[in-house]
C-alpha cells in the first residue's frame, strides 16, 4: 500500500476537515503536493511521525505495523468523527488486530468506544453418508446419504462500554431438494452480556454455553449465567433450559427409529430446568487445562426421569428420576500436539460416557494451508446424558467407536472438514434389541464460509 493512499484514507476517516496547520515537518513534502494539507494535519495531530531524517517518503510501500500505529493513534479521535468514519477505523482495526495487540492496543477497546454494530455470519454445505445397515432420515428408512446447507447471521451491538447485545438468526439445516418448509428459520441467539468490573461477566437470554469440555452439551440454552475469574481460573454458574435438539437416550434398533428426547418444540412444563456449577483452569502457560462441572436437574420437572424410565429395554425402574450429571476434563498442549479427554455420568445405571482424543496441527481460520488432524474414541452408555455435543457424531448414546477428523483452511475464512467414524458398536446389544453388535460406518464432509 502506498503512503499517499493511506494518508488520504486516514485524513478522511480521522479528521474529516482540516483546521489550522502547523509548520510542515517533512522536507520532502511541499505545498505543491496534492496531499500536502492532509499530511500536515496528520503530523500536527501526532498520527504520523515520519522518519528520523525528517522525511515522509510518500512513495514508499508502508508496512502493516506502520498502518497499525496510525490506526492506534486514530483511536484518540473517536469523539470527533461521524459514523462512516468510525466504521472505516473499525475495519482497519479488525484487519490489523494482531499488530495492534502487539502495540498493547486491544481492538475491543476501540469497539467499545465506537459503539458500532458488527455483522458476522457463516454458511455451510455438508454431506453425510452411512454404510450398510444405517440410514440418515428417520422419516425415510433406508436413506443412507444426503446433502444439506445452513446459513447463519449474527448481530453484535455495543449498548455501552460494558454491555453488548447479540442476536443470531439461522436457516437451520435445509436438505437439497426439500421444499416442504419443515426446517424454518429461527433465532438461535438473543442475549445481553454485561461486564461487572474486570473479572465478572453476566449473560441473560438465549446463548451458547459449553458444559465441561463439550461432551454433554455445547448447544443453546435459555437462562442466565454468571462467570467469575480470569484466564487462569474461572467459576461459572447458570440457571435455565436447554433448547437445542438433542438425544438423551440412544437405544437404536435395527431399521427402526431411535428413542430420543428433543428439546425443540417443548413447552416449559415438559422441559426441565437445570442449575450449572462449573470450574475451569488454564495452567502452565496454557499447556494444561483442567475442568469439572455439576449439572443439577431441578425439582418439580420429571419429564427426563419419566422418559428414561419408559425408554425401550432400559431396564430402569419406572420411578427412576434423573437428578444430576457431573464430569471432569483435561487437555495437555505440547506445541502442535494436544491430548484431551472428558468423563461424565449421572445417577442412572449405565450412564458413563467418555471421550479421549489426540490431535496434531496448526489450524488457523485466517491462514490458508493450516490444518488439524484429530483421532478420538467415544464410549457412551445407553443412559448417557449427551444433549448437543460439540463434536460431529453419528450417535450420542449406547455407542462406542473411533472417529478420525481433518480440518483444513482452504483459504482465509474457508474451512473444509472431513470425518469418518468406524468400528462402531452398541455398548448394550440387549437394550438396542439387536443380535449383532455392530453399527454402520459414517462419513461426514462440510465446507464452511465465514464472513
């Protein structure tokens, strides 16, 4: 980028109109130069400094670090510029965020002062396929594969310095060629977040928490949350209702629908409330992460317990009630290698669930050619509480098996994901109502675009 172009942008974005000029500090900028007034004003306001030999060198290519310096200095003018100029500065800050961080200038500080509305989103096209004996659509037994797509858009607005509002819209997953309109667009995020001092954050509304490390749930939740802590230790408590579609019981049967409990389209009377207590730590300079949680099913909401007790071949007493779920997780990071695992269970029989994984890579959504390779083993008992896991899985209970995943950044903000689940088996064949213990293999691929 040429300096003369940048100074024009900076002058337009930051100053808007020239005022009284100081003496020209640059020996190579004369009154005959077309950008003379803009350069002089920028120098007078301390946004540009030039070089030690008192030259500006306007024809020289500028570095990213120099642009970041100018953007940082422009932040001092937030109270003197209009909305269009603020938006331009914000775009510069987003582009050069890493350089600004190196300068000790947080982009979040700029956003707080600008008071802008950021619009982001993503679009995804994916393909799924099962091998023999499996199908992908409960309403169409025998269907083993499908293409679908999804689009999401998110609005993030700063209400004031410490408060922001977020609203997200999604199309849901739409199958290619399906014109029935059963998957209607809806609001998947709608919450207020407030910062109470440096180490306390509150959220209320519909948001997306991570329970533990994500084996139990990383979907959507209606309620309120309070988090206290920093990058090293954080305690989180929350109260509310799950609203993601999920599976509580995976008693899959050959060529029949599985037993499942969906959060979607449930009235509050049928959807039990939960209370969450969670502790997360980040130790040894982020090389070791440890965490634990307890998720309590609040009294007076018996839908889950009744569902468990009536599940086919569950072997549970009809009066059995789900009371609470707890879990532990750990991750060790060593350069590009990462070893992670999580264990959860609840008060019901055969409810243990755990996952262990080993990954290698340097995945970065901003850098093309970066990647991550992950190998995982899943074990989920027939009564495991797995609501909306953060991993793509073909099953979420009464299931054990291997899964290999590759994530690759094709271009900036374009990600390709490939997953293959194999050697899949029932944990409890009797509960599944089958004589054989094998489940079909599963292949998943998606191409995602962020904007």
